[in-house]
C-alpha cells in the first residue's frame, strides 16, 4: 500500500511540471522509437521477401519416362507435405509450348518428332523452410523421389538476403544499445537535477530519521514513470509513422499485384518495448540516486 502511495505521489509530482516532464518523455520516446521502427521495417522486409515470386523455389525435373499422370500424382503428394506451401506442375506439353513461343525456334521444334522436355514441378517451401539450411534439407529429401532426374535450388539470393538482414539486425542491436544508454543518461540527469532541487527536503528528511531507502523510493518511481511514458510515446510515434506509410506502400504493392501490408507492433513486442523502457528508466534513476543521494548529509 505504501508503494502505491509513493508511486501515485511521484506521478502527481510529474504532472505538476507538465512542460519539463513532456519534453523528457518525448526525448526518451524518440530515442526508443528509432530502433523500434527499424526493427519493424526489418521484419516487414522479411515478410515481403517471402512474397516474392519464385522465392526459394525448388525445381524438380522429372525423367522422360514419367507420364503426366504420374507427375500429377507426385505433385498432389507434395501438396500434402507440411514443409511445402505450393506445388506447380508444368507438363511436358505446356513446357514445349512455352519454349516454342519464347525461344524463336518453332520451325526447328516442328521437325522434332518426340517432345524432348520433361515434366517440371516447381515447389515453394513454407516460410519456415525457406531459409538456407531447412531449404537444403528439403531439397535433399525431394531428390530421393524415384521419378526426379534433377533437382535444383538457387540459394545464392537467399544467402545474400540473409547476410544483409543479419548485418541489419546487428546494426539495429548496436543502435538500440547506444540509444538505450542515452535513455539511462537522460533519466539519470533528470533525476540528478530533481535531487538537487529537493536538496533541503532530503536534508530535513534525514534529520528526522528518514533512511536512504525511504528517500530513494520516490525517485525510483519517477524514473520508472519516465521510462514507461517514454515507451508509450515511442509506440505512438512508430504507429503514426506506419499509418502515414501504409497508403503509399499499399499503392506500390498494388502495382505489383501483391497483397503486402505493413505490419505494426504486435502485443508481445509492445510489452517488450514498455517493459524495457521502464527498466531503463528505473536503472537510470537508481544510478543517479546511488551517486548523489549519499553526498547529501544534514549539517
């Protein structure tokens, strides 16, 4: 009960100085919004890559002896595989017709009696199986199908994309660490100034027997409030930014016949953001109080 009273009293003290409190919260919010926004953009880029045509697809070339009916049976079996999202069958006839239209060798093909092209299955793995290691494992499994003469998976672009996203993820982590340190400094400096402004009050409290733990408590709650409201402001900044980007992104996706939509902050990410910001505020306050409170002693 005492903690609740102190927490509400600390909140009331912040409300009584709205301008300075708002400025501190907005600075913290901006510092937290930058890595949060970059994290979301990175996640959206990963989602978008999963919608690219031909993304991590595996081409299975059937043997010449495989009939179109047998190829269709294999395709149906693969569609029931939990690791596979979609299977497209290109029959020998369809492959020959497409090659005839695109190659410019229609006259040469007309002189060939038998169709030299095999049936082709284009297998698209599910997103969790589209990364390099699981995709290679799926490729090895599909190669064991008796009717498959040749199986191919172009992982070069996948490796490059994952290398780029790995660099981006580490960059976001470094930026988040630096900006998290800045939040500690912001909160610590704000609490230090408040300790100085309440210097006389702290001396009187110590004179009447108040302990350092008792005096420290409201400052710690102040830091926690700063962190929590800073996290909320960061969430609002990111949400508004995504809202402003949503319509242009939807228009661009429509030009490419894509149903891609920007994803905002989900509940678990929001809890992580608010919890992390509160801990940062509390830690910054704890450091500032620990450094400056013991220097104030009644004379």
